[in-house]
């Protein structure tokens, strides 16, 4: 019985050590939020300016960027509509709008195509007392369902610092 128990413990230890992490927690560069990202995400190779989080899955065309802006005194839907107009003026096609909450605060999101060839993006605007956060999940055209599933996995893990 002791040899069998020792074998099982050794096997259990080997399995738990060799299993890769399913997610990892990253902090924004300003420390304002934390997020658990699925395995495969790493630092983005060419992030846009003024991002406080810039990660990608290398070779997949999937990236996630976050920016932080000044707080606004505006309904989330109205704010998102204003952002959509600016994107539309730059050649984007807007596909649908959704309002919800993100980390217990109002959020509005929409899909954007036509800004970069072969890419689509999910824009999520999250209003907080001290700032408006913009999360942009970029993905290849044709992978909208995969991107939605990825965002649904990421969104509940967002935690913001108390101010």
C-alpha cells in the first residue's frame, strides 16, 4: 500500500507541475486595474501610443489594448455613440451596440470593421469615477465568435483599484 501511495503522489506531483497555467494575471502599467488573461497572451510587439495594457497572442492576429481617458459626465450609450461617429468618419463600419456593466460600472461596446484590412475590433467603453477606460480587442475577420468568447472569458476577471 505504501508503494502505491508513493507512486500516486509522485504521479499527481508530476501532472500538476507539467500542466501549463490556464491564465495569468497582468496589471495595467499605471496600476489602475488587473486582468486574468488566457494562456498564450504576451506583450504586444507594436502597441498604439498611450496604452496602459498592450498584449497579443503571437502569430494569431489577436491583441488587446487598453487606454485610460479623462472621466466624462455622459450616459455610456451617448459616449459610445460619439466614439462611433469618430470611427465612422475615419472609414469604419459599425456592427451593433451593447450596453452592460463591467466590473460593476456602466459599459458600452460595439464591433468595428474596415479600419485595418483583414481585422475587426471589439471596442468596450467602461466609465468609472476617475476615468473612462477603452478596451480594444482586435482579431482577424471571420473570427467574431472566437473573439466574443475570448472577451467573455476576460471581462469577468477585470478588477479595478479602489480610489
